């Protein structure tokens, strides 16, 4: 895991180096780039 993003409602999202996004609690899953990145992800941020 290369990033952790807190959700306002108490959940969170984890970001994997392969581009995968994993949502827990109130963290919304809006898709991921798992297996589609040319280089490993190095972090994540809320948008």
C-alpha cells in the first residue's frame, strides 16, 4: 500500500502500488487503475 485517504464519514481508501483502490467503510469506490499503469503508483490524494 502506498496511500491512505480518509473519507469524511469515517471510512477510508487504500491505494496499492499497482494502481488498485480498495474502499472501506464510507470510502466510495470510484474505480481503479489496477494493472494499467506504466509505472508503480507512489501515493494517493483526495479530490
